[in-house]
C-alpha cells in the first residue's frame, strides 16, 4: 500500500495530456483538502481522527500556499528559513508547528512564528492575520504590502477589504478566495494552478 507522500509526489510529477486536462484540474481542487492534508498531518493525529480539524486544514493551506507563490527578489526574509507568521491571537496552537515541521519550500526550511506586532514581521513571507487584529486591519495590510508579504486570514470580507487570500467555509469544507490586484500590488505572482482552485478571484479578467 502506498504511503501518503508517494501518492502526493506521483500527482505532482505525472505528465498531463490534453485528453486528461479537465480531470486534472478537477482532481487538483481536492489536492489541498485531501491527499495534501494526509501528507502533512502527523501520523499520530491521523490515527486518532478520520477527518482533519479546521485548524489542520488551514495550517496545510498556509504551508502549501508558499509553493504556489513567487516573491520578488528583494533579499527580504531570513536567509535560512521560510517564515509563516501568525499576527495576533493564535488560533492554531501546536497544529501549525506540527504541519510545517521538517518541511521546506525551495531551499528554505519552513518555520512557524507567532508575532505580537508588525515590528516583528520583517522576515515573514506569509502573514496570517488573526481575527483579533480586525480593528487595525487597514494599517496591517498597508505594511504587509510594502514588505511583499502574502496576507491570509479568515476575517469576514478580508479579500474584499484588500487582503490577499481569505479562508471561507463552503459545503462544510474550508476553501479560499483570492484578491489578485492586492497580490500584484505587493509584487507577488500567484500560480495559475492556485487561482484555478480558488472559489473566487477578485480582479480576474478573461476565462
């Protein structure tokens, strides 16, 4: 029986013909919430529950968003790590740490860090903004854009207010919306694969 990592690797590396293109994109919609989560959630946690928690789903998304985004070559970020930061009250606990443990993006080790203020966010690549920060959201988004950070949150109307990726519940699952102009203004390039699995892309033109 194949292990979860081998299944994930096979999906990423297998060539896709024109005849299978439609089914490829359909299957890709389940990549984050299915196989991907299986690979990232610790074995012990999987054994104790048949379905991942909301925190585990969001943590898996945060980790994998970094694989589908290109940052400008500004020299920002820690030289030896790819930092995913939680600003404000932490809704994940140990889940995010467990999810990114041992992971890497490019040649950088992925680390999770909790920060209390924007002054501590200088090396963050992905910035998850907790609902506790809703009152100062505009200032946070302005600072994050200037620092080329990918902003993510589950705050209601986050994407409409200028956030880049918003978690949204849909049919008892966690999906996400994307604000494309916000990412472009920050100098970030999102993979077309990521945009195709978003439930909504603000600012998208054409098919």
